[in-house]
């Protein structure tokens, strides 16, 4: 079923040529600002991994990875869902020190994604990870990091508007923080997505903390794999997006599990079989650095800053005929 919702009277601020130019500028400018804000170094990253290593991101635990055989090695490979686990291992192998981290381009195929204005089967994001200390594993450190990312996004918009006078996007630079339980308490009759929209409409830029564990209602705000984020020290960054009149998630991030949090969350999620995988064995043994990290959607950020109403305006992907016809009728140019 087509879930694309297109606002009436939409006209893109930028034409196709200027949109391509602007996308290039966003990707250049924001990466520089992100690296400066969080002390990150750019590295190369894999497009696929060996499933036997346990390095692929399991997302909500139900999405099927794209897999293929590799005759030359007599093994199989999986296209990454994200690089949440690989990054942490890379920091260990590359010898990154406390206070420094890495950033890379992550490209993924999520075959089971339900496509709409914000979702496609192609995912592109900046994946970043940074080494921290045990004393940094606090909500305050997480919130400070989130605010620095928002400043990097806002200053990228400033430079973009200097280049394109017709761009009328505006963002709130100050983040309002709320836990998923506080959000449920505020809007007990709404679904998680409806709560996000209600809170973001009022506060414009928000960070929803503590995602993954069950709330008082008995259900989590959203699903999270048990083996990368600490569910008590993570969250989602959302901005109110005027063209769609809804919240748009730009980043999912968090302080990563230490051995105690991993042990607890594997049991809670019923994933104890993962304890025998190489990555998980290293983590449980305390052999990997403590880290904070996340992903920042590249196409999502371009949508937000350029005032677009469909992700297909800023990335090339596959769409069903109904979506293409609806976008064509509404004057929404898909790449």
C-alpha cells in the first residue's frame, strides 16, 4: 500500500540542478563541522561483512539482510544494515585514543523497509564512533554531544542559505530533551510516532532518550538491538519539518553497551545465543573500548535543510509505480 503523503501546493525551493549542487555542499560542509565538533577522523568502511562475526547491525531484530555467496572464499556475506558494531571494533584495531573517533560513509540496503516520504530501501548515512571513559557514560555527556551535533547542523544551514537565497528553511538550535517514559506519560493516548510529532511540533528540535526497554505500558517506544546502544543512555534526534508538518528523525545514537549493559540486554531481549559470537565475546570480556556513536542520515539531512517532501528528491532509489505517479501529479521530482 502506498504510504506517501504529499502536501498540496508544494513547489521545491531549488530546481534539480541547484538541488544536486546543494546536496554536494551539505555533504562537504557538514562532515567538516561534525569532525571538528566531535574530534573525528574519516576512515573507510565495509559495504558487507561476514555474518559469522556478529558485526552486522540487527536493527529491530526482524529485518532481513541482503546476503550473497562468495565463491572465491567459499563463504557468504551480508550487506551491512549499519556499522554500529564494526565501528567499535575498528576503534580498537586502529588504536584510537580517548576523546577521538572516526566517521565514515555508510551505504546499506534495507530490503524490508516500508517505503514512504522518509524511507527507502537505500540508506546512506554518516556513521561515527568515539572512544570515551567510564566517567563519560552519563546522560549529561550524551546531551552535550547531541547539542554539538545540532550546532553543526544549524551552522551548515547558515552556509547553505548564504549560497542559495531562495532557501527558507529555519531550525531551532537548542535541543529539548525528554525520555521515552516522560513522552508516554505526557501523551498516554497516542502512539509513539504521534507522541514524537506532538512534542516536536511544540519544541521544534528534540531528543528522545532511553529507547529500547519496556515502558510502563509494557511496550518499548521503539525497537533497538540489544548489543550496541545502552538502552538507558541512547536516543533519537528529531526536527520539526514544516513542509511535511511532522517530525523527521535525523539521527539515532547513544553511549554503547559496556559488559554489564550487554549482559543485561541480551538476557532481556532473549538473544543469549549471541554471547558466543566473536564481537560479543570480546565485548563481554572488556576487550573493546567504551564508546559513544550513531548514524546521521545523509538523505534525511538533505531533505530537512532543503525543505524537500520526499526522500526520492535527494537520493536515487527504486519506487513503485503508484508512488511515482502520485509524486508526478503533485509536482514532486524524484531522482
